[in-house]
C-alpha cells in the first residue's frame, strides 16, 4: 500500500480570470476484514486525486498499484499553478506498466491494477475535472442532492448490462462481478477512458476502490455524502460502513470538495466525454 499526499487538507488556487478556487479533501484506506494485506494505493495532492487497486497476490498487487500511483505523483509534481495536463496520464500509465514488468517479471506473477481518479485542469481558462479510469474502481460526483457515477466499469458484468442481458441490480449480485476486462499491467489493455466535468461550487467528488462499492449501494453512498459536513467526515463514514457491511476487500476512498469559487461565475456547460489521443 502506498499513500501519497495529505489525509486531510484544504488549498486555494488562483484562476486565470482572477477568481479563487478553494478545495478541501480527505483520503482513507483500510485493509478490510478478510485480507492479510492492503494492495490499494492512493494519491491525494492537488491537482491529482487517484486510487489504484492492485491484483495478483500479496507481492504483485502491491507492486502494481504502487507503480501507478508513483508515476501519477510525478505528473502531480510537474503540474504548474495547481493545474494538470490530462495528456500526461497515458504516458504515466505506460511507464507504470514498464515498472510493473521490471519488478515482477522474474516472479512470473500476473500483476496488474485498476486506477481511477481526477485531475484538475483548465479548458479555455475555466476549471474542469479530467476524470480517468481503467478497471472497476470508480469516480462519483454529487451535485446538489444528485449522485452520478461518472466512470464506466471495465468489467464482464458491465458488458452484460450494456448488452441488455442483465439489469444494474442483477449486476451488483452477479457471481462474475469481480472479473475486469481492462487493467494496467495486464496484457495491452491499459488505455484509460476520460471525461470532463465542469468545476462548480459545492461539487463533491468521490474516488474509490471496488472494496467500497461492493459493500455499499449507490443509495447508501449518496446518503453518506449528503449527510457529511466535510470531506474528512465523508470518507470516514464511507469506509467505516463498508467495513461494517462485511469489509471483504481493501477499502479506499478520497472525497474532494469544491468549497467555493470567489466570486462565482455563470453556470458552465454540461459534463462531456473527453477524448484524448495516445
């Protein structure tokens, strides 16, 4: 398990138009109740917030999630004025694949990891979250009282849902729910999907591993995010209740709050899919 960044923090960023963006965030990870080792890794430092869920056994999964988070942390350190270029995510993942294979090649371990997250970026001088995902860890956004899953799982059951073979409710209980179709370090399937979300005041983001979403339904996640007054309370409530519901896997969560934008601007455009070129 690798954790980079602050467990609880708040910062202010100057926007090109003279406004000030104020963010607050918190992160938490737990081994869970049935695992001997925590293979999740987390990055929580402006402008990158990411969770990686390693797989492949005690040594391999830890190596894989660590490699991805450390390469993303290098992108975080290169970011100027608190804003990232999302074009840097794909090269970071490619470098992480090399790291994983170098570390585990002689062990003949099938090491891989999911990764999901959001980096703060600028589009036409306006702030956006560039959300990225490989695997079945997730990013959610809470706007007002509406919770939306931003990312789309790379999993067998998600493909069944997309094909109309099963419902979303059936997918949550399906025996193949742990089979993913894309991961960093496994085969050639490490390319991420991307989305752009406009940054607005009081937007709350949740970045989490499937150890959380396997224990908490979306309605429960929404309730905890709505009730929590701050990011630290939100992550604590989410992780604690995931453990109370079984804690069958490692559980990791990052909550990022857009506390305010001074002075406020007109409403931005709706969220849209972001296409990045390799």
